[in-house]
């Protein structure tokens, strides 16, 4: 199942002439197919395979991507990459090299097709591998986005990210005052606003399409800055604003402000398409605040929106679907991504039986329909 990644370098891997669909036999340059041409061939084959899977799934079933197979093994609908962090807060050890990352992404794209790829930024500085990986995934025709805190993005880095093919950036802004923003992100509000402005300017300078969104993780203390953050996002030139539940629930149960739902509705009416808060967000906030145990999300009456949607790969090579459960293992060189995913029944069962209600942007970004249903 899928393309088995070998121990050769990515340059050697993409210059091979024995891959299906590539020219065979002698040619003027000793039959060395260019890196770009080979990647384009791989992306084309993956795209055709993905279309065939969606159009005619085995047994006449519904489309497979992002769904459960036999209520046990799901097929992921997007790829999440965080090169700078380990799984579930574990210390970072033996981080993957650039060519190892490229091999994993090549294998995943041939298995699933060119899925959307989201790079996470939760550290003080963005991993130096991210620009190269954005360029690589863009060559594979994957839609590339960035989500998280500012990651030290300045004007030079913003231009580099845009030049490499970044298509969407969603940065967390927890309030217009330093204390409130630091409570949510642990970062300086000045650096975050500067990062948003740098991305907007880079888009204008390069005259490209880059969707810049401001994410507002709403907590009992930051809720008072709701309108102020939306107003700042509009003035800064962002393309959208979204309210989302916080990454973790409060340390103790908190009653949802009675007027919050009305405030969100009023903003949606006033801001129109600029306001991208997903349906059900207020309900997710209610569940998150009511949980009050400091854990991820809250307790809710629906199935987990993460299950089967994401293939999450961290800097040490550990992977899984939900970052709050034990990982599926480590993707070593020579591993088959599809087979490793299919063998991880324990992880899927843990996700299916989880009673948490996690709906923050990292897990369920706007516009992605979560395949949940009542328990």
C-alpha cells in the first residue's frame, strides 16, 4: 500500500528511471530524469489515482478520503506537519532531516494524492526546514497553509514563504492587549501583529494570492476583546477572522457568557464573508468552558472531528491522527506510510472512544466539513 520510501537521498529517489510512468531506456544524459520532471510525474499519477478513488471507490461505497473504513481504519483527508516539536509535549530527539521529510511526503502523496498540507508554528521561531518543505509540497501540487503563533515571521521570511508557495496563513491573536494575548499564545502581541502585517505586505509586493486569517481563541478572559481583534484584523488588511475554542479548556468550569452567541452573530452579520467562524463554534466553546479540567477541548455529545481527517507528523518522525493520544509510532526510513497507518488500530480506537470535544483551528480549520455524527 503506497510508495515505499527507501534509504537513498531524495535526489536519488526522484532521479530514478524505474518508477512507474517514467521514461525507460537510454537517453542523452545517461537517462537521468530531472528532479522537477519526476516530481511532476509523481504528482500527476497521484492526482489521477485520487480522482479515481473519489469517483469510483471500492465496492461502490461513498468517497473514502476523510472517512472511516469498517468503523476502524480511516483515510486521512489532510496532512499536518510540525518539524520543530515532538509528539504530545515529549522532548524533541533525533529530528528528521530535510531529505527524510521529503521521502515521507513523497510516500504520503502517492498513497493519498495531493492533499492539503498544514505546517504548524508553535515555537518562538519557525523551523528552518519549513520554507524548503513548503516549496517541496507545492511542487507536489498540495495546497499549503501555515497555522499557529507568529513563529518569528518578519518581512524577509514572509517574502520567502510567499515565494515558496504558501497559500494560506492563519495566525493566533488572543487579544489586543499584551497580557490577554500572552495568556493564549505565550507570545508578544507586537510580534504577532507584525507577522500578520508582514504577510499582507509580502502578498502585495509579490502580487500573489495569499489568504491571511486571524484566529481568535476565545477564553473567559479574552472574550471581551472579541470585537477589538476583529476590527484590528480588518484594518491590518487580513482576509478573514475566526473565533475558535482554546487549545486547552480552563483549569476550572466557567459559565459561558450569555451574550457571547449574540455577539458572534452580530459580528457575522456586520462583517459578512470576512467573519469565518464555523458553525457550532459557540456550542464548542460552551463545552470547552464547562469542562474546566485543563484538558484539550471539552466534553461534548458528538464524535471527534479529528478522527480520520488528519495525518499528523512531528519533527521526531512520530505520527498519528489526534495529538492528544499516544502516537502510532515513528516513520523510519524505508517505512510504508499507508501500512503503518493501517496497523494503528489502537490509536483509532482511542480516538473513537474519546469523549473530548476539540474544535480549535489546528484540528478543524474553517471550510473543512468535520465528519462527526451524534454518538
